[in-house]
């Protein structure tokens, strides 16, 4: 993540969370936190507890984030933010906490007599991790049409690339089809889809991990070969080695939700994908 | 495929409740920001290092990056890091730990280090690596702390020991791991019983005395890698304290990283050594000759704890140093015998006649011509005080420093020097005290006996991070014992022109304890200059031999 990208990330984050950006240059931005964001980011539970108990007037803090420190003007005091700095991790964490569940409608108002029909989609943005003594993650964005069961891949990018206008409330003169598939069965189908896909993938990584484990186990056995009664250490070591290399796959949902979209979106994707 | 797939269920439950309750729903922007964050945090590949991306301010050196990659990709996170002194083993360890933490493979971490280094490790892990390490203190919980730093001595003691051995650690680091060379010790047994997936052992000297030492270290990491103890002993009994066998070398290299200075791409700045020979003033010469001449005359009256040689060396430094020693002699000897009393009285008289300190005058001249920060090392506290006063008379501000200061004071003095003073006057370079790479001029106002001490002095300045060549001025007074030390010992073994840490390696090959005794013997028990010379030549021959052994390796 480049410094410029971090800068715009911070700006978007604080604007979206209702914090006032008091000052902004190319190199830094000064933000007046809201009470909510202060509680989330500043880690001062005692202060907030005290204010709430005494009914005092809260004074949320103001922070300056320096995003370009190659040309840092020495007059500016603030926190230097880079990828990997604890503050940015904390903001990432806050964003994930607040951005988990969505429901939006395509902004296609109809007119009287010609109402827009919106189709329900269930979208899951997934992180798939292959874990042994090493690790690799994949991102997948899958969405199922809850009327006809079609599953569309790379859904999130398609939404954002096409700039589909989205609003939190159903637009005027529009109606939604009620889903034939319930959301929970949508989730189940997407999971099955992912599972099938994982099964088809190359898993030499797991085989290799098991080979490494076997090698270590063999050495351990040879070390205690001549010991009649194996000491406890042998069994402890064995268990540790087992766990160190044990391959597993986890699938976690980063975020997702319901999108009500017009026929247009469906047609765009019809040809390529079918579940 | 035979790998279990685990689906996270928590999101689903939360989501379905929201569907039922018609909300609350996230904002579209935040939804996108959350996704963006998660995508950036994903690990795109089994191989390679993610850590540098998270640590843009660290800038590790190429050999450090290489070491980290090797440990992770080829050694499965179990390794001995045995770089030579000064190449940054801590950085390598930090990089590796960070990598495992980023990948979510290490959460519960234990770092065991010498007590004197606990604070430094905590500071480095937090400051350089953003790893939230905590130093163990009373009543801190071993169970609840994710990344704990403690001394091995504390950890192995009851009741800590029992609690620690119950924990399952993902990652264990042990600094100064040569303390684990003997498999019969409590330290060894304790570390052996730790539950540890990934483990790093840090030491600059993986083998000091016996070949078994490396066996013991490796068996902590990977029992069986070098066979059983009996097999190993039988097979390699001929190898005394070095590894010659190619097969064994290969095996060891599978679990050990040893970077040598010459293999790294670091551009070490040079050392320029200037010997500055100084003439005594007439009065100083008289004091020195008086003391040196008393060796025969008063020889027998001095007891073992005191040597006339000490006074000789002090006379080369400052009259103040001599004066303090004489005063202490009187204090410890309430009723001195006649000849001693006479010696002290006559020496005092000589001291009183001295008006100037020729070395100090020379130092002043140098400092004024250098026009940059300068560090002066002296062996004597009295000289240190005098120099501070003397420089002040000439409008030069200086900071006194001694090895006995506490950590906080050391840091404060360093900062004072860096920001406000021209000269830093230190009596002791010793230990892991202080790093002064922002300065590149050193004056050795007097010379210590033991060349390691001198190397440590220079090492404070000539280390990673030093951008300029280091210039060392060695002061020695003509026609004195100092000139002998300089000519016979230091110049002969090219001490000064060596690269950082090289001497360290050479001297480790000799028995370091006896080395100190050697010097003491040469300088305090030689009855003549001739004897001293012979003994010194023997010693330099030994050092040269050790050097050849190293080269042959």
C-alpha cells in the first residue's frame, strides 16, 4: 500500500465515519474525531466511563496523521502512518468491524405504470487460506441470484467497475422480487461451490508439508531409538511437530449481503456463468 | 484431497439476524474500505517475505533478508542464527518473527535473553518491528501475554518454570544461546522441555570449546538431525573444536546461518589510525623517571595489590591520576613504612612542579583542528575530570561518561553529546552500553593493556550505521611504557586496521580468560623491560597463530 493510497484511505475512512477533516495537505491530515471514533480508536475507556458517569461534556480528540514523511515539515506534529503501523492496523480493524453486512438497491427509479423490477443477489466476499507451517490466502467474491440460483464470480469488482448506482433504500417506482432461495440456502450453495472449487485445486502444498513433517518425525524417532522407555519429552515433541505442519484450509467471510439489481446486471453476466 | 476445510460460521449467524430485524446495515463506503483493508492484508504466496512491506522504515540489509528467507523457506522456522558480531542477528530474528506473525502462524511467543538485554529487546521489538512485546514483571501473567520477553534465569525458576512449560508456544527466541551448550545444565533441560513450533537460537560463537556444543544446540531445535549423542561422539571424536568433516558441515548448514563480515555486501567504512607520539615536558619527565626509577629501589616495599607499573601508566595520563592513587595509598596505609612514606612524599613534590599536561595540550590542538565531534577515552576517572575542566577553560563543552551509569542515564548522556556538546569523555567502553555511530573521531588518551578493550572502544563508533571513515588517534608518550605497549603489541598485530569484530573472532580462539591474565602477568610481574618484551612477543605470536587458524578455515 503506497503512502498516497494510505492518505486517501484515511480521508475516506474519516469522512465516512462523520469525522471532520480540519486540515489537509498532500503530506498530512488533521481530523477531529467524533465521540464514537474516539472510543473506537483512542483506547481510553476510563475517560469515557468517567464522562458517562459524571455526565461531563465529552471532548473527543483531534489527531494529525502524517502520510508523507520524506518531506516532513518540522512544524507539523503528528503520527506517522505507514502500512504496518499499529494505528493503520487499528483503523483497518475498525473498518472491518463496521463494514461487515450490507443491503443495497440499484438506483433505477421507474415511473408510474412502469415499475423497475429488482432481483435479489446474495454476495459473499471470501478469504480462503491454505495453512500449514506456511500460508497463502485467496480472495473470492461470489454472488448468487436468489431467483434463478445462478452464481456469479468476481461479483464485487463487477459492481464497482460498472459503477452500478446503489442506494440504501428502495428507489421510487421500483419493486423487488421476493427470493425463491432463502438467504441461508444462498450461503449454503456458495459454500458448496467454493468447496468444489477447492477440491479441484492443486494441493501439493499439503503433500509437501506432510513430507516435511514425516522427515522431522523420523529424525525424532531415530533420536530416541535406543531409549527403551520414551521420556515425556518425546511425546511432547511429537505433538508439536504434528501441529506445526498439519495442513488445513479455512474459509472466512470478510463481508457480504443482499443486493437488489435490475435485469441489466443479470443480462451482462448471463452468458459467461452458470451454476 | 485429504485436507479438512473449515468454514467460518460467525458471519452467517450475524447476517441472518440482521435480515430478520431489517438491519442495521453497513455504509457502502465502509464496506468497500473493509474489503480493501482485508485484501491488503492477504498473503499472496507461500514463499517470500511480507514483513518488509509492513516495516518501510526498517530497511534490512541484504544478508539479513536472505537469512530470514532461508530460515522460513528452507529451515521451516527452526534455526541457529550465528552471524559474527555486529551483523544484526536481532534484526534477522525480528524479521522472521514478524513474518510468522503477519502470516498468522505465530501468536504465542517467548523471548529469552540475558537480564541486561530485556529492555533493549522489548524496545527493539516494539520500535523497529511493531511487535507488542512485554517485559516480564512480577504478577504478569505468562498465560495471558502473547509476546513475553524475560531473562532465562527468571523463566527457569519456580513457579515460572512450571507455568511456562505448560504453555504451547508458537515461537521461541533465545539470545546468547551459547549458554545452552552443555546438555547437563538446568538451562538446557528447561529449553529442551519448552513446547515450541518455531525456534531461533542466537549466538555469535556456536562452538567455543568442544564439537559437542554444536550437537547440543542442534538437538534442541531438531532432535535427531545430528544423530544420537553416542553416534555423534563416536563419529566425530577426532574433530576437536572445529568442524572439518564435509558431511557434518552440510548437516549443520541445514539448521544454521552464519554470515561472516567478509561475505556481506555491507560497505564498511575504513579505519584510519594515527599514532601521536608526545614529548613530556621537563617536569612531567622528571615525575615519570622518578616513578620508573623507583621500581628497583622500592620494588620490595610494594605489596601485591599495588604495582608501580600502575603509577607509571598513570603518569603517562595525568598527574591527577597519580595523585589520586598516592592519596589512596596513604588512606589504606595509615602508618606507612619509612621508604614508602619517602617515596610518596618525593613523588608529591614532583607532581606539584608540573604546570601543564602535554597530552591534554595536544588533545586540545587536535579537537580545535577537527572541528567536529570527538570522543576521548581514558582509563582513569581523575584524568576524565581533569580533561573536562581543562576543555571548559578553552570554551569546549564536554560530556563525561562511565560504564557504571544506568541505562536511562546512558541514553541521556548520549543525547546530550549528540545535541549539545563537542566532546565525549568516557572512562569505560565496556559492555553493550552505548552506540555512537554519529561521531567518527576517537582519541585514545591512554592505551589499555587488553586489545579487546580497545576494540570495544572503537566498536562503539565503528559499526553498522557509521557513514564516514573512522579516525583513531592513539596517544603515547615517548620513552615510556606506553610506547612499549603500542610498538610491541598493537602495531605488531595490526590491531587498529582490522575490520569490526575480526579481533573478536581471533581472540575467541584463544582462551579469553587466560588472555586477561597474560596481560596482567606481562605488565605487573616482569622484572625488566627485556622480560616484558619477550613475553609480549610470545603473546603476539599466539595471536598470529590463531589468526592463521581462522584463515585456514
